[in-house]
């Protein structure tokens, strides 16, 4: 008499969150290195704008020649915006090309694919920001900031990039296609022009001053400008931190809810 042995299937154990995130961060970094055109444009475009405002408009805005010290913080955030916007396209491509369905069949947390895009974008944008600051010194930017001021400035820049990148990731999750994600993200890139990035808000029409003074870009720019130039920070620092943390939390909740709705529960 033959005995029939039943083999019970053992559910696959999920990979640890740290390992999964590390794998997807490496994947996103490799994709960024292959897409050299996007990386170059994220650096070249802000540099071109800085040269344009410094040498073409700078003399008219500030005949004293100090306009480069005023405009550099705005260019830094503009660089962060251009670099972060590509995250929306990258995330939308992953959500629409079917690769998320493949990841769901593996014993991993699929949301880590979004975390990978965000981490790679943060590293890419910090590199681009360093290049932009280096070019700024070449065109005459001078700072009185010491080590602690530079550390604080880099910290607020990194926090802003992180918040903005997660916001673009959320946009990529809800967009119907990569082209739609690019279009939605492009709208946010106008915010620095409606702030104190290029001219003091006091020079704007009164109705526009209210918009410029009460949007997130202005306090972040003023905080960075004060840290690098030695001017009083006032209330800008805590406003900048509050805006960045608020945007980050909102974007995280939006991203998690959108991912679970579109890709399942993992």
C-alpha cells in the first residue's frame, strides 16, 4: 500500500525593508546614470538661468553688481525643482509599464520602488546643487557663512528637495501617463518665479505680494539667503521648516494612499 505524502507550501518570507530599499535605490541610481541627458539638463538649465540673470538682467536690477549674491539661493531651489520634477515621470513610467505587477509577485514591499526613486533623486539633486554653487562662485558669488551656517543651509536645501521629490512622486502615482505627470509637475516649477527668488517681493504689485509672501518657496529662499549672506533670518527659518515638513507629510500620505489604491496592499 503506497503512502501519499502531502507537501505543504511554505509562504515566502518577505525580504527586510532595509535590503529592499537598498536594492531599489541602486536600481534608480543606475537608471539615473543611464539617463545622462536628464541629469545634464537638471544642471545646465539652472546654470544658464543664473548666467542670464547675472549678466543680462543683473545690471538693471542691481547696478552695484551684487545681484549674484541675491539670486544664487533662488537658483539653488530652481535647480532642486527641475531635478525633482523628473521623479514624477520616472514613477509614472513604473506605474504604467507593468513592472509594479511583477514586483507584487515577489516577497518584497513594492512601495520601496517609490522610495528608491526618491532617494536617487535626492542624491542626484544634491550633486547638481553642488555644481550650481561651484559655478556661482566662479561668476562672483561671495558668502560670509561659516561651517555651521553652511551646514544649516545644506540641511534646509536637503529637506526641501526631499519634500518636493515626494510631492512629485505622488503626482507620478496619480497621473495617467508619463507625459501627464510631466505636465502636472511643470506647473510647480513656476512657484520660484512668484517668490523672492529673483526680485524682492516689495517690488511686486500689492495683490501679487500676498501670493509671493505666503507660499512655501519664499521662506525657504530667505532662510538660505540669510544663512549664506549673514543677514537676519527672523521668522523665515521656522516658516521654511514648517512648510517643508508639512509638504513632506502630506506627500507621504498621498503617495502611500495612491500606491495602495493603484498597486495593491504591499
